[in-house]
C-alpha cells in the first residue's frame, strides 16, 4: 500500500524543559517519645531524551508543539515518605536529525534507529529535614527545594540519510524516475518540504531522495538556495539526470557539479568530498531527440563520466538497467 503524501517538516526550533526536582518536607514525629524529624526527600524530575526512528515525517509533531516538558518530581512528605521520581520522556525524531542546542552551542546527531541521546537532565530532589538531623540539631527545620531541570532551546534539522540522491537541473525527469521506481513496488513515500516539492522513495530498502533546486548559483542562495543542498551531504551515490533536450549537456553537467562542489567546499575539501560519491549519469528523455543527436550527446557525456547511459521512463530496458544498479546498492547495504 502506498503511503500518502504529506508535508515534511525538516527544520524546527523548540523549547525543551526537564522536570524540576521536588521539594523536601519539614515534618516531625508526633509521638511523645520520638519527636525527631521525619520529612522525606523530594523526587527527581524527569530527564528528556531524543531517540532515532526511521519515520522521516516525525518532526511534523512539532508543527503545533513548541515546548516539550518532562514532569516535576513529587514533593516529600512526612513519615519519611519521599516524593515520587518523575518518568523520563523520550521524543522520537527521524534518523538524520542534527540537534543544535542554541544556548550551549553543542551539536549532536541521531544517525541510527534506536539511538538515544540525553538532551536535558531532570533536577534532583531536595532533602527533607530528616537529612539535616544531628546531635546539635535534633529538631531541624531546614530543607531543600528541588534543583531546576535543564531548560534549553533546541533546533532540529533533518539532513536526509539517503542511499541515492537524484540530482540535476529542473525538469530533467527526476520525479518521474522516482515515481516509476517506487510506485511500481508500492513502496513510495512522498513528502513535501514546506511549499516546495522534493520527494523521497524507497526501492526494496534503498532510500532515494529527489534533491531539487540545483541551478547555477544555488550554493550562494540563488533559486532555492542551499535549502536542499544539505541533503546531499550524506548521500554516497548520485544519479545525475541531464535532459537529452538540452542544447549543451556538458554545460548542464558542469553547472550541477560546480554547485555541489561549492556547497561541499565549506571545509576546503569540496572536490574530494564529491569525488567520494559514486556518480551515475543518465541522459533522460532520450526518446524526445533523434538517434544521431542522442549518440552525439552520449559520447560527450561519457568523456565526463564513463557510467553514462540513456534513460526514458517509457523504455523498460533502460529502467531495468537502473534497477540493476539499485539492486547492487541494496545488496551492499
């Protein structure tokens, strides 16, 4: 059964508040022969964790929730009754999420399903007056308030951990290819980012991501800017689509490669990082050009990348070649 399309929230800012510790009690034994302190301690406030899950739409839970709080610890009572420790809270977020504490500037990441990170410590419970008793202080009235729990502002940013990134200039057939590969197996999972339309799909466990917005100047904010370039960082394999209808396929190829390299070069190693990504080039929409034109453009692209082939979503054999590549990726996971 195909999943419904939905808005994918990929960047949110929320407040997280761990529980405060409970207050210690001041109480005394009412029995005449035992008038000592009997105030219990306060309970500990709840901790707050993030845990990675495979559902890439989990950040949508924060569409209308901007504050996440754990409960406070219970207050201590008389007769040595300690306050109840509050339960911890675990918030499920997508794998690939980058967690930035905007107050401390600490950056953490969730990269595995089931991985848990302690984000905010709950406050410890305060001592009741029984804990202050002593030979010189047999009826202490001292007690402690509980410690406050951690209180932070957190930014959650989803950087997709896709196996294959579909890249190319606009209107080269990335979405059509994605739909052909995933709808055929009823494993499509389409999401809409904000007001734009990149998509995700799953082909037998291989996650494919349509990376939109790659035009000349994208790395400097032109067009869709770097909004989606971040999603290429963790992608090991690239399917680079170039339209056969283009008047200059080499120029198209270089524009996209240059923008990726510029974006990845923030650490002065963009070309090296890009070189580590396996790239397959597909001359898409080949059925829209003459055979002579097709051969000429394929020959030119193969000088840039030997792994270049013609592609049309209407060509069963061409799609089978793409599937063989994906099957190889799936076996290597």
